[in-house]
C-alpha cells in the first residue's frame, strides 16, 4: 500500500480508503433512497475491516447517516483497540433527522451531531470531520466558527467537506483565513472515469487551496469492476440490479477492459490508478462487502499509469464521450 498526505495537513492516508456505507446491520438500514446503506452485520463488517488492515488500508470513511448510526457504532467496536493506527473520518449533515428543514450547518446542530458521533464511534476524537452537504440556511461563517471550536477543544483534528461547489470551497477558504479559523483540508465528491465533472473546476480548486480530494464511487457502482457484461445476467443484490445499461456504456466498458488487458492489469486497476495520477487526489474511497473486494481494490494502488498510458486512456474516453458525464 502507498500513502499520501491529506491535503496540506498532518494526516497521512492510504491511497485506497475504505468507504463504510455498507456497515450497520440490516435492522438499522435506512429505507427509500438509502436502502443500500448499512446492510452488513457486525461480523461481516469485522471481516472486511480486518481485510483492510491486512492490505495496509488505514483510512476509514463513514457518516452518521450510514446504517442510521450503525456504521459508526460497528466501527467504534471493531477499531477500539486499533484506534491510533487509523485515520477515522465521518460526516454529518445528510438525513439523520426526518425533517428536511433542519439547519445542519448551525452551531447547535453541529455540536449535537459531533457529540453523537463521538459516542457511537466510542472515541475521544475524530480525525476528519466532514460536512456531508452544504447548508443553504446557515451562513458559512457560523458553520466554520462552530467547527473551529470543535478543533480547539480537541474533539476534531481536521475538517473536510463534501459536495461543495468550487466557488463555495473558495469562499470557505477565504473566511477561515481572514477570521483565523481552522480551514477545510479535504473535499469529497463523485469522481470516476465515467463521471469526470470534477476535472473542470473542482480539481483545480483543490490544487490551488491545498485541499485533498477524496473521490467516492470511483468504480461507478461496480460498472468499472467488470462484473456487468453485455449479454450476461445482471448480478443480484448489486447497486445496478434492475437498472438498464446503455449500449454506449457497454461499448466504453469493453474498450476499457481491452485497455487494461493490453497492460496486464484489471479494470479496477485502471479505474483507481487513473484517478491517482491527479496530485489533488489523496485517497480513493472504495466500498466493499467482501474481503476479496478489499484485496482487489488495494491491489489497484500498485499501478500508476505513465504519461503515455494516460494519453491513450484520454483518447479512448474521448472516443466514447457520449457515455461519460462531465
């Protein structure tokens, strides 16, 4: 496993991280749009976490939302004796309350959410505390000041955000600098070879402000693992089950598989390695429900394409541009 500094901070993270949205136990799973969250019980979770340790993964990313708090609870139990060996990241601000008019960027909400996460994680501090979604109801100045208080109290080491537009990232950086508050050192957002919108403005903003990018869904809900193939039955109990896949997308996936095979690599290697060529990317957050998936994801960190590989890959993606979102 390789490691990188998380933005301009004192945190060192494995270049492949473990997304913990699957943890929590089926009894705590959230219905509706988040039904895929929190489906693994404690022993299943322990097996995946142990496999991650075996592969050198030290970055674990969860959220209070996942498993309706179950993911944090499971991680607290499993990591208790290894707490100082991991970088533990969690998020607040997306759906823990049934109401949709909650100002989750307010000082009161942030403190309550942080205290609840600390209890579930059974820890005295959170390494990286991330705002899951922006809150348009609360001035960002109040949010940053509240987070700064948590850092000063030692309850949080570093701050991150998720789904911030580049302009909001710049605004937050400026406010933190001018007010003398702790700044955000990481940005989490959707980024993969099939969803390249981050390359337009988000990645340049991360480079400018020294913010580490943490891409989620790097394997595009499994599309970039090779398990979805044209003419084959759709695997059951997967994110894409029951969803039609466009022929243009199959064309691109097949082209990427060919590209990988020419280099003696897997499709997962290509999907992860390509993102790691970006200096802004600190760790690629991959999910897993089985130890074998952990091993596959971790192995992908061993391949970093050179300039020629990237040029060929970019031409391939350009030829299939209609299947890629920007």
